[in-house]
C-alpha cells in the first residue's frame, strides 16, 4: 500500500457557488438571510406577516425551498412579493447552485432583502453555505425547549433566533416550554445571537424583529 | 441524508486521484469539524452505494471529527469545547466567540501497490 496526501476541501463545489452568490449580493448591496428550522415551525407564516407589515419600508423577495410542491410559494405570492420556488426532489437541504439559479429569476434590482426559506430540517441545511449574509433559526415552542442543546450546530451558527408560537405558552399545561431555558442554552453556544420570542399568528413580539431587520437593511443602503 | 451529496464529491475526488495513480484506492481519510453534521455511518453507507461498479467499490472511508474551538473574550485563550458546558478553561469566562468550523477535507488515500 502507498499513501497519497490530498488535503483538499470536499464541499468546495458548493462553496464556490456560495462565494459567487455572496459576491453577487454584496455588489448589489442586497441583504440575504437563510432561514432554517424544523418543518412546521412557522417559517412561511413569519415571512408572510413580515412582508405584509414591512410593505412600503423594505422590499422583500423570497426563495422557497421544499422537497415537493409550490404550496409555500403560493402563500408568499398572495402577499405580492416576488418568489421563486425550488423543489429539491428529496434532498434535505438547498445547495448554493440552486440558489444561484433562483437569484437570477428574482427582480433583484428592486429588492432590499432576500429571504431563503430552506427545506424544513434542523440539521443538514446548517452545513451548506448558500452565500447568505446570515442564518436565522426558527424554533416553535411546541417543539420543546431542549432543541438548542440537542441540535447545537444551527444555534451556534445563526445571527438570530426566532422563538415562534409564543401565544401557545398561554395555554397553561398544554405546552411545556421554558423560554428562559431555551434562551440561556442558545446563548451558551452563541453569545452574539439575537433572540426574538414572537407569535407570527398574533403579531406579538414581531416589532423587535422588524427593527432588527430594518437596522440590517439600512446598514447596506 | 445530506451525506449523499458529500459522498458524491468524495467519490469524484478519489476516482480522479485513482486514475492519476493508476491504482486501487483502499482507505480514504476524511476530516471535518463537529458542526458539519457529518455522520460517519451514513456517509459510509452512501459512499458504498454510489461507489458500486466504480474503481472505488470496496474503498473504506475513515472519518475524523475535529473539535469545535472558541476564543475567550476575557483572556483571549483559544480552546476546544464541549457543546454541553462551554467555558474558558483558563479564566472560567463563559463569554467567547465561536471560531469557524474546520472544513471538510479529504486528507489522504491509501492505494494498493501492485
């Protein structure tokens, strides 16, 4: 047997596309955020509410990632925001080359902010850079407050954490979720993470999230 | 299951090297940071499945996970930490930044020598 040293990065094809996407967005001064969560945490509801309530202030476009269907794109389209649906046909994450194609289809010139709604999955999407300026992780209270400890990678890498469906916390005895525990565990992994407890359904807490987004967009203007 | 995408990239790289060496690859060593979410078993399974019928059929993958590192904002110490109870080993501070995860690297390949 003889050994040959290689020392080559393996995700390099994805990283090259991610770098291209990032350059494309930076040159045009567009903010791009990659939203990651389990299925059913409320990503699309957060987006539709955010788009509607920031209308006139921030122009938002969306890249929707799903394994199948364009149901989520349909919900975004109802807000009149530009949207491109990607179907991964079974793949558990979006890749940078798919996002590159989707960016070309969006009317990028008129947008301030592009959200990428990744495939519902708290694990795999965290390993694939798409060229975004930051990752946003969403955790809904029905999933349990132990998720930052059990799925640490995405909480360690994200710029912001939205703890969604906090209206359910009022149904005492129905949902066991300690907001303080989830916050403390996320901050243990990531001191800089911004945490927004929200209800995309009732609108509670959303103003702080909007202010944070506006700050980020204005920094680029 | 994103290991399938990673396995495909590994297969491409090893196959190219095997052609260059004109030899059969026996063991390939991969390293990556813990945050890469690569499961060795799933990667091995995916690789085995797609390597069938290629020069990499039967090649064994060995995965080494590199620890996660943080840098203390109080004393500057760079340290490896466990995700369960991260704190600076030197000064005890819990205020630290996470250093970038080690990339996924194909370290080396052992080939069968004729």
